[in-house]
């Protein structure tokens, strides 16, 4: 929980933020640095494995916080709920971060759309996913026990794009290690947390945006361009044609941090369509 003074909403009530655990660290850092008096309550990041559970869990927590006299906002984008968080916001008078997913919040929807349109087989990483890849992905999918299933889940990807938010020591090596598991190039898109900070400030001032109908259509486009690992988790594996050749073998798991990927493109200039 962070104790700092936040931009107040119209009613001037103390503010509680219900946040995705994947954003919690950044939100606390921003709130502390800006001196915002907010309470930050994080829901488990692994709820993304079953997005339908996000809205009910958020509503139960919002009910408790509102009964304690707090103004509540959601530090979530749509996050695979396909409008359920917006219906929650309508019922309880809440607001949330704009966008379909945290990628939109961090990098902006135009940059994400351009990256996916340039290469539909793009796997997106955030700092959180880089740090937690083993637990969030390998263990959750059972790949630590059955690495032979790797091509069933990831054989259609063609590149890895890391939305780098902080210059944390060692994190670049971990991102390299994830790319090495895929045997794919790593493109680093430096996004920082400035956009997240602006959207959070707007949310706290009462200007949070609800997703529009066109954004729900974009959600379907996003799934078509780059099937997210958390959405894949809910479906049985389907072997892709890219991995039908017997000569192609799944990567060795685990991959130790610091192992070099076959190619790493550090600057966005090497990949103009991502910028």
C-alpha cells in the first residue's frame, strides 16, 4: 500500500486503486515519487490465465472498499474480459485505464497495432513477464515437465518484442534468455513508464476512459494477430504447421538467464515498423 497525496476526484474522497499485480510495482513507484495519497490493492497477476475471473474479483474488492468510504478506480485495461470490466464500471460508478491490455497502456495502441501488423507472429513481453516467465508461462503450461509441447504453444511465433519499462540490472539478460528459449530475435522497444503515469494521473482525476465498441473489435484483431499466451492457456494445444518438420526440435528448458539469443536487435531503428 502506498501513502502519498493523489489528484482528487470530483467527490474529494480518499482513493483506492484496484490494480493488476503485473503493474503493482510500477504503480507504487509512481505514487511514491509523485506524493499521491492512495491505497494500492493488487489482485493476483495470474488471474490473466482466466480473464473471466478478473471482473468478479475486482467487484468484490470494490464493494469492500466503497463500503469503507473510499473512492475506487481500476488500474486495469480490458485485459481479455471483453467488456466485463466496463460493465462493472457502469454498475458501480468506477473508471479504469484505457486500452485493451497493459501493452496499450505502456506503449500506446498505435505502436502495438503497428508491431503486430508488421509481424503477426510477435510475442510481447513486459518487465513483469520477463521476471516471472518461468512461473507465469513455463510452469503454468506444464512446459517445465513436458518441454516437447513447446511447439504446440509457441511454434507460430516469429519474433519477441520486449516493452522495456525500467533499466533494472540483469533484466536485459533475462529477456535475452526468454528469446533464446524461442530461438527468435529479441527486439527491445523502450517504453518506460511515462505513458502509464499519465494514464494513471488522468484516472485519479476522474477522466478514466471506458473501452469503445471499436476497441472490442480491436480485441478480436489482437487475438488474430498475436494469440496471447494467457488466452492459449484456456485452449487445448493445436500443433501448428511451422513445427511439423521432424528436423525442428523444441528448445531445451529451462534456459538460464544471460544465455544469448541467436539475434538481438537493440534499437527500434533496426525494426522501423515497431516504432
